[in-house]
């Protein structure tokens, strides 16, 4: 589906032409369980996050895979990832021991794999699922289990929307012209005005991720 972002109570969904879908490639490690992906056009390689092995790998254009980033300590499951400028931003969550319920956002140098920053929320139960960065550097992140959208402000997470508005928020996108966020959850798609921080559900009649 393609969504017309023109504001209104009804989101205009247009069916894309029917396309055939085929497998691009298969990873040799069957226990890897890939989830989040991000493409680096400069190096022509794909970043692929694992749900099970607490690491991000790269796959080059010639099919070679190699470990790229593996944080120390807790066992992390990697989900949404985005590339902005020189950095790979990766959302992760833990269901491991004392870190069970923690959500974390990693900022990693996309060339070297060096960890630049780690922003963690460990009070309560969280699942950081996806993130977006505005042109002026503000970061927003969805917390599926915590039912929040957070803004990263001075290294701390601040909720920008009422948790009652969401049921397992996941995908997030930013409209820089209208200054608003689109958030997909199990109830559909909602719009957040970033200036007023108000939430308005759209009539999408479906479950979105």
C-alpha cells in the first residue's frame, strides 16, 4: 500500500501495482534471525540486525558477510535501524537476566563499527522498535511494550505522546514539511504534531507495523 500523507481524518491508501516478490539472498547462519536492515549507499553494503545473536552484520555487494557491531554485556535483540550522516542508529531490547525489559538506542560509526553513544531506558518494561531523526537532529523512537513515543532530549528520553493512544507502536516516519510524525501500531496509523505533541488517529481500518 502507498499512503497519501495529505492530512485528513481518512488516510488515502492506494494499492500499488501487483509485483512479484522473490528472495534477494539467504544468510548461511540459520540461527541468526534477521530483523532490522539498513542500506549504506556509500559502501554498497547492507546492515542486518539479529534478534537472537546480539549483533549487527554487514553484507557486501559480492555477498560476503562479516560481523560489524556486537555490544558487550547484555544480550540484545536488534530491530529498527537507520543511517544518518556518518552513523548507524540501531534500536534494541533485552529479555536477558538483569537487563530484561530494557530498551536501548545505539549510535555506531557506520564505517568503523565503533560505538559512539548508548542511550538506555531501564525503568519499567520497554521494547525500542524503530526511530527517526529530523533534519535538525531531533530523534524520536517508538517503544512497543511501553506504548510510548519518546524524544531523545539532552541524552534522556522524554515521552511526547500519551501511551493510551497506542497499542504496540512500531514503525515511525517524519514529515518535515508539516512537522509531524506518522506512527504505525496495531490499531492503525496516528499523526503526532511535534509542536503541540497531540495525537490524532487516522481511519486506516487495519493493523500496521
